């Protein structure tokens, strides 16, 4: 592989913590003509094995500390293994130091794994042209410039971190600082320095930053709040921004967070304005280069104020799900990408109402399939049947909760289940609450009634008393 002049769209998977090394490896893969497949940090070996095989990766690059976990996987998948030390600390060959290099926009550039309702995660393939369109849209809408300085606190296996932070900053020569993982105090230190101008995060991170601010001394609080004054743009996305977070953040920082809406398959689609009125609870209007329509359940255009599915078109929309032509076909109708998100439009701005499937859960900005978790839980020896739901939570947005029917004579605790799940599920997919029930609620067809399962964990508030 090292001797090939052009990787010719070979997949290179990489398990590297957010860092200069991570970004250098991604750029190296692009320059060499490969497809970069960033893997989630904290993945259990079973997930790494799945990603490497599904992507049919020719090579895996990892931080040295993961080499012993990755080596047997790479070997059995027939992929070469490199550590970042092997690649980045090796002497640079003269011929690879050339300046500009041609990239054909139609060439496939990245594959980011995402969960759908059914099956295991799918690789979302974006071409160089898709990525360029996604970045140019944001650079223009949010007026990124070389004078900006931002801090990455997000993982780099998601579009939010890759496109909205890293690529947008580097596209226009802005300064990018990188934390290997989110840390509330370290993030506040950098905001308090007064050097940052742009900041983007998910609601759970703002929730954590608020908690950290609340527990600081009055003097530290003043320094942190004053540092926010230097930031020209603070953004939230990837999950719904709770009203309390928006309001408390405004009091602490003086910023009305700019909320926007995106998806791995399209990059960013809708945004509140940089200048002009930002409407709490709304995700704004289409970003440059994005066309949108709302389609109701009769397959007709939803009028203003009526819910419909968000469907999108634009140069940023992905090219395909890797080696899943059926899923790709199902995801498009007449060239429109069907997001599965339901929204309404009021006075030109869009408000998200939820997803068409209850089986997609968003926890801390990470998306997962309830059905995928159920498939794994059913392999537990004590579990006869189970139902996984997302339950509203002020910190995580939604919490993964499992209701299970245990086998006769078996008992199961949450601690036991979480321990058992660690090598089998990514950390954010592991249930945070468990309820053992004698029978799951089912409808006449025998299908589990998920809203009733959700109510086990979060009983709906009693209806307000009517005045007699
Ligand atoms: C970590 N844990 C989680 C999550 N992340 N549990 C549920 N949901 C999660 N998302 C687990 C940890 O493994 C640990 O488990 C426990 O929670 C507490 O860990 P802690 O250290 O407190 O959490 P953390 O590691 O700091 O992570 C929280 C986080 C992280 C910083 C909010 O989840 C995060 O960076 N989320 C952002 C994801 C993101 O970028 N999404 C964008 C995708 P244990 O207690 O067992 O050890 S959407 C996208 O890209 C589209 C295009 C868009 O619109 O933006
Ligand atoms: P992902 O597939 O991980 O890229 O997540 C994309 C999904 O996150 C979208 O389809 C939405 O359901 C959700 N999402 C993104 N931004 C927002 C937002 N501002 N408010 C509510 N949901 C959002």
C-alpha cells in the first residue's frame, strides 16, 4: 500500500483521538486518493471489527495505545495496520512534499457510519464535491474567515466535528485548537482566554458547561462569562436544544445560541440566521445550496403550519450508503433525500417535531437504533424478550432504557446488564435504566407498544386540572 501512487478509493479506517495526528491522517488519506473512515473512539473491539469488515478497509491507522486491540482485527480482515507513530513520525519522502494536488470532485472521500432504524450502522459515503459544498455553505452563512479561532470539543467520527468545526476552520485559514475529548473546565479555560471567536457543540455539552459554571467561584464565573464576549458565534445542533439550556446559557454567556439542523447524509441543512432574529425552538431556514420540501403522509406538500417529512436536495447530499444499493434507493424519492425528520414551517422558519420512527434515539448527540440494541440484549442468557426506548432526559436529550422479560428463574440488575454490554455495545448504546417486567405491552398484532414502554420509565405528567 505504501508504494501505491494513488489509493484509488481504497478505504482507510482510522481510530485516532481528535488531535493534529487525526487531522493529518485524514488529509493524508485524501491526498493519497483514499476514502477516510473515521471510527468512534471508545468502540468495543466487536464494533471495530464490524466497521473494518463492512468498509472492506485496506488499511487501519490507530493511535499506538489501540494497536493491540486492532492488530488481530486488521490481520483477520486482511488490512494493513499502521500506528500514527509509524506514519507521522517516519521521515517524509521527497516526492510526497509537492504542493497542490488534483482531486476529482466526483471521487469518494469519506465514509461516516450512522445508525438507521434497522440493521447495523451504514457507511454514509460523501464525495469531495459533497464535502466542498457542505463546507462552502457554512463558510458563507456563518462568515468564517482567517481571523477566526475555534476550539474542537467534539468527536471526529461525526459530521458536526468534521465539517462544522475542522473543515470550516481550515477551509478559510482560521485557527483550530483541538481537545482530545470534551472536558468542561478545559473548554471554559479556553473560552475565558477571550481568544476564541467561534464555538459549536451539542446540547449535552452546553448542559455540562452550565453545570461547571454553576459550581465555579464567583471570580471564575466572571472570567468565563467575560471570555464569552469575545466569541462572535456560538452554535448548537445535532439534537434539540432544550429551552432551559438556551435560556441559562444566554444569562451566563450573553449569547442566544444559533441553533441549526443537519444530518450525516447531508451536512447542515437549516440554520437560524447569523444576523437577524434567532427564534428559540426553531432551526431556521435553508442554508445556501440546500433545497427543502415538507411532505405530509398523503405524499403532498405540507402547507405552512402543518407537519411533514423534511426532504432535502443539494450538492452536499451524500452519494450512497456503502454497498447498500437498496437502502440508498429507499432513502431517495425523485432525487429528494428523505430524512425521516418531521417538521412544520411557520413564517419561513422550520420547527422540528421529532422523527417518523420511535426506534431512532439521540443520546448526547449520538444517534442509535433501539432495534440494534434489542438484537444484542436478546443474546443475554437471562433475557427472553426486550424493548428499548429513548426517554426524555435533561442532560442527554434522550436516555437509552430497556424493559425486559427475563427467562424463568433468572434475575437481572442494571449493573450486571451494563457490565455484560460493555464489550458488545458502544458506551452510548448501553442502557442507563432497566426494568424487568412480567409481560411487555403488545398490540393485537403482538407488536410491542413502545409509548407504553416509555411510560414505564417516565410516566406522562397528569393532565392539568380543569376548573370546575
Ligand atoms: C458518552 N457516554 C454516553 C454518551 N457519550 N452515554 C450516553 N450518550 C452519549 N452520547 C457515556 C460514557 O461512555 C460514560 O459511560 C458515561 O456516559 C459518562 O461519560 P462522560 O465522560 O461523562 O461522557 P463523555 O465521554 O464526556 O461524553 C459526553 C459527550 C459526548 C461529550 C456529550 O457524548 C459527545 O461528544 N457527544 C457529541 C456527539 C456528536 O458530535 N454528535 C454529532 C452527531 P460509563 O459511565 O459507563 O463509563 S450528529 C451530526 O453530526 C449531524 C450532522 C448534526 O446535525 O450535527
Ligand atoms: P445524525 O444522523 O447522527 O447525523 O443525526 C442527524 C439527526 O439529528 C437529524 O436527523 C435530527 O433528527 C437530529 N438533529 C440534528 N440537529 C437537530 C436540532 N437542531 N434539533 C433537533 N434534532 C436535530
